[in-house]
C-alpha cells in the first residue's frame, strides 16, 4: 500500500435493477483515502445536489470501524493521515475532539441527503452510537435514549433472520484434510436438502435454498484459507442434523479425525449487543446481558467442550457481551448426545428471548420447537392489548 494512503477506502457501486426500477446507486463509505476523506465525499454529494438537483446516491451506509473511534478506526477530516497518527499518539484528547467534529459534519451531510430521498442505514459497527456520543443529530424524535432515526442492517434484516433461528454455524476438520471437508460439505448438503424436502415452513425455505447453493459452490470458489473449515447460516434443526451426520461419519471412518463445531458471536443467542445483534429486541431488555451469560452456562451444562465470555465484538468495549462455545465431535454416542442437547439450547434460548420480546417470527419458531420436542418447556408469550392495559392502569 502506498505510504500516503490510509488503510481504508471508499467504495461506490452502481447496479442495474430492472427496466421498471431503473438504476440504484449505492454509496458505501467504509473510510477514506488521505486525499479524499469519506465525509468530504458525503459533503461533495450534498453540494452536487444543491448545485444540479441530482441526487447521486439512492442508498448510503457507513462501515467505519467506530467500535475503536479514537485508536485508528476513524480518521478526522481536518488532519492528514500522517498528522492524525501523530495527534492520536501525542494529543489523544485533541484527536477525540477532531473525530467527534468530523462525525457531526458527516451526519449533517447524511441528514441532508436523507431529507431528499437517500435511504441510509448503519452497518452495525457503532457509527450511530459514536455519532450520538459526539452530539450529532441521529436520535429518533420522541423515542427513548439509544433509539436512532436510521436503522442498522442488523435491525432491519438480520434481526428477522436471527428471530427465525438462523445464524452462522461453523465446523473445523481437525485432520486438516481437504477430503474431510469435502465429506462434511456433502453430508451437510444432503441433510439440509432432506429437511427442506420434508416440508420446512415456507418462511425458511429460502434460507435452506441459499445454504444448499452455498455448499454446492463453496469448493469452486476456493474459500478455505488455513484450516479446513466451513460456515453457513443454519437453524437449530439443521445444526443438530448436521452434527449428528458428522459424528456418525467419524464413527464409521469416513471422516478421519474429530470435527469441532462452533459459531460466530453474530448469532441468534450468544450476544447481548443493543446496537447490533439484539437491536430489534424492543421490550427494553436489550440493554441487559442475560442472554449471553445464560447461553454459555446452559451450553456448559449440556456438554460443550469449552465456553467463553468476551466483550467488545464489533461495537466496542463495554457495549456488548458475547458468549461462545466449542464442541468436539469424536464419533461417540456421548458426543451425539451432547450435540443434540447443547445445539438445541444454544439456539432456542435466543429464540425464547426474542419471542418474549414480542417478535412474531420468533414466536412461530418457538411454537414449532415446543410441538416437536415434548420435553421442551418454554413459556409462550401472549399479546396484550395496549388499550386494555392503559385502561387498567
């Protein structure tokens, strides 16, 4: 990388949708090169609109690393890259003020563009949170603190995916052999096709379709770097079925060594992150760390090989609690038992939380899980008419 460039950049994408829809121009501001800071680009688009009446961006977002705002995740507008590095090291309070001033300028430009039709969303790396801390105009009018006028992609998209029980499930072949990964890919493909073919609800058929396509095409895209590992979005039913298939293959010698199961913290249950993963839990409990703690304690009781609690994933220290696990499949009946019990809990405790918060998709998934497993006892929430509650109070 040239010395005069900052390590992050600006991306502009233009895509053709259809003759009826026309073109959609997307501005994704991740960071900036030294000579063209991203916030100046936002301001340049504002100037273009004010000068010509043409709105150059229909969709806008920001992916700057604002979970680390004052340590290099965001570079302020009035300093060159070299100056910023110097000020960051020698004058941290000045650097913080410069960052916050830049955030206010950036949000001001974004607000102007949003006011004339651009749709803006937060990627989820604490842009709105840090802009709020800087005093920028990002709060939703007449809403509680921490509620912003722009959505995050997690809130608008991933919140529904998580509430359907789908999240990033991964496995690692400890043999290091490509043929073992190929075997797990084929087993996972067969399992997921079987589940979809037996009548998975229409609401999740697309998820299964996406997963099977991913598995069919993963090898040709040469995605493996280092460990022979795979990741895909799966729900509780799919995770348990894949784990049992892997374990049986290890027992039969078709997979040469144990397989380790895990997942990302960016998942259904393992994280309490009010500005990202749990931002669509709107009953007030998203600011509690209950789910992540209960998740790892429950995983440990049900057979996880190891569990972890950590902080800061993606949105900054003090803003999130993450719970994780590892489960080793070694081909034994004990491993199969642990996988069935632990993986079900690992997903369904998050589904329960989301259901209790009133999310309709989570309620449906929870009802299906209770019907499928007579041993599963979970309180099903009931809707209350706000008018009746108001009258009673």
